[in-house]
């Protein structure tokens, strides 16, 4: 792998929305304590990657690890960092060959799965003239062993200043996407904190998640191959037929994003059936109860609306 110069002429950083700015401030303040961990929960499309980038800026992190579930998300994440003005050396750690993707070549994003190459780069991050000022590694969960193996090389590999784990929590019928940060030196993988694969993160029930599954049903997410050859995700019914409302929307989503949205939609569609509703009869008030059941603030009873087939809990969603 050849180390190339930083990308010139990148745009200035854009302004954050107020909720994003607040998230950056609160997360960075929390992570300034060495060895701490944080959890940021936000819906798809609300700028989690941008918030993560700005947290790294706020912490002045030189050596950053960003872990994602898929190759497509690895490429999207790298380009997002470049769009936000980051010119540091950037390497995608996976089976992907960045040289085969024009957008990554233009952004001067490299790829490698060699622990020795990665260790070489990590060992020379610093402030001296003969060092590189910063390094961002974007790694898939399947390739985390390559990061671990850097500690078995001849190079002195430092811990990451910041490790960010991006994952979708689908184990409890939840629609949100989560990003977990770790900061400060510590044990294990040189990450400064313990790293767990998707689905094995410790889950905090209550504020953001329901106690157990929200819905029951046989609707499910299915991986398919579209007519143009693109691997995609959709929602199928009990008889394996496509759910038209969901599939029509998922066809408009980009690769990688469609999978996340598919799990969002299947949870919602299961809830509709459980509540005796359909897409034609559901009302805004029903949706308020649904969001309250997921943990959104709602000043009143939450759970199933009155008259539903299940028993509703009462109280104030906080």
C-alpha cells in the first residue's frame, strides 16, 4: 500500500443542526475522561456519522477507529469524513480494494488488510516532522482481527484516541441506529476499550428500549437480488410475497441504507398487525403511542392505544 498526500481543496465544514451540536458537546464532554464509553442513539438519516466526526474533532483525536457493519458503509463513512474537510491519512480495513472504486480513489482513501501495514502507519502517528499528524482507520466488524493482530507485530502500536462502533440494534424490535464511542488508553485490541460485535453490545433497557419485544408476527426482512443485479433488502409476508408498501420505499434507498430501513419498516408493520391496524387506518395518535412505546417522550399513557388487542401500560414516557 502506498501512502499518498492529503486531498487538496476540500470544502469548509458545514454548520450543524442544533440537536447535532448539542450531541457533539455532550458526548465530547463525557468522553474527555480517560477510559470512558458513551452511547449515541439516533434514527437513520439524522447525521450520526457527522456527529461522530465532529466529536473526534472536539477531542482532537489523532488516531481514530471507526467500525461499521458492511463494506458499503465503510466506503460511505470514508467519503463522509472527506466531505467534512478531513485530509488525514485514511485506510479502509477490510477485503475491499479501494483502488477499484473511483470515488475512493478520487478522495485518496486507501485500503489494506495487512496487520503489518496497519501497524506501520499506527506507530508513526504524532506531532514530529517525521510522523503523520493523524490517521483514521475505517474497519468492518469482520476485519477487527486485523486490528488485533497489529499488536503482534514488531511495531509499537499505540491505543486509539477514539474508537467508534456503528451498528444497528435489531435484537429487540427497535428502530434506532446506535453509535458507541470509547476514548482513552486501555486494554484489548489497542482500542482503549472493549469492542463487541453487533448484537452483543450490553443493552440498557428503559429509556431507549422496551422491556422485551414490542411485536409478534411472521413478517421478516429478506435479502434479494434485484433485476439489475444489485443485492438489496425488502420485507416479505408470511407467504414469502413482497410487502408492496415497504418494497416500494426500499427500492429508492441506497445500498447499505436499505437494510437499516428494512428493519425499521418490519418492526412498524409488525406493530400495525399486532394492534389490529393497517397502513390505511393508522392515525397520528396511534403513531404517538408507538413512539412512546419505543422510548420517546410522550405526556400520557403509552403502549397500545385503547381498544387494541394487547394491554396498554400507563404513565409518562420519559
